[in-house]
């Protein structure tokens, strides 16, 4: 039976207190499974892909959850206290808050793909499907080599900085770097048996598109597909890219 959440809950921004931080989220009641969007690094729930999925869900009477991790977007807490583990816990706590039973479809963008894979494993049989958009599990291993000067920077100020093509410089904290080795997924099988769809742009200059093939090979289930968009970049936020994403969501829902 599909769980029907309390329809008195509004789709405007709300707050949920968790582990000392006020987590911001937007929940649209509707039919299940619950569609959850998980943002990328230093991103939030107001991005184009997140809002497009929320609009689709509202138009089709589907339950949808968008969220900001602690220290990100409209949520309280310190960004530098965040980590893959903490942000995964944030997502699971909000899912439990708005949708305590019933199936869930996770959509994770970039780092959100790492969190989706971890959260999907934690949800177990409740996971109805997972979609990764340029999913970036283990990016601290293959994309964040830390030199001696940066190690001294971390010791001195608690974080290092790297330039970003997407806005403000990225900050990588001691908490993130120390937690990440306990969250790695690409050194073994990923214990997810629900359907998985991976969308990746071949012109992605931030996350290698072949990483989606590696993820697919490690998923325990057989219902796994990878779609490569040859002229797609990391964002995959063009009209045609979002149409491809929504088509994947429609299939899963």
C-alpha cells in the first residue's frame, strides 16, 4: 500500500530541527513513491533541475521532497561541519520526517549522487529507484588530491579552497576529508538492487563520464542503465537535458 502523507503539510519552505541544525526543505504532498532531489556540492534546492522536478511532480500529483543539507542553502548549521556522512543523515532524516513509510525514488546530482547511493543502501527495500546525474561517489579520492601546502592550510584554518567554474571557490573542510574514507563505494559492490539510471554528459569537465560505467558495474542489481549525452556538460541543465531526466523519472514513477 502506498503511504499517503498528511496533506496539511504545505509545499512552501519548512524547517526541521535535526542534530542541532534547522534543515530547510520543500515538500509537495501527493501520490508515491516519494521523489527526492539531492543537490551537489555547495548547491541547494533552488537549482534548475530541482525546481523542474518539483514542477513535474506538482503537475502530476506526485509527492516530492527538495532539501538543503546542514550548512547549505537555507539550512542552519556550519558548512565546514558538513561531510558526506552528515549530509546523508540529513537526507534520511528529512525523508523519515515527511514520508515515514512507503517507497522512495532518489535523484542525486554530482555529489548528491554519492549521497543517493549511500541513502539508497540505507533505505533498503523502500528504495523504488535511483537516478544519478553526473554522479560523483568517492570524489575525494579521484578528484581531490591534497598537497603538502594544502594540508598545512587545513591544519591552520580547518579547510582548503579550490577555484570553481560554477561560482564561489569550493571549500573542503577537515570534517569532509576525514569522514570521506569511511563512505567510499567504488572499492566493492554497491548493495542496491532497485532500478538505477545514470545520466552523464560526455563533455563533463568535473566528473569523468566513464565513472558512471564504473558505478553501473558495481551496483548489485541487474536493472541498471547508463545514458551518455554526447554534447552534455556537467550541469546537464539545458531544456533537452532536463527532458531526458524527467523521462527517466517518469519511467521510475
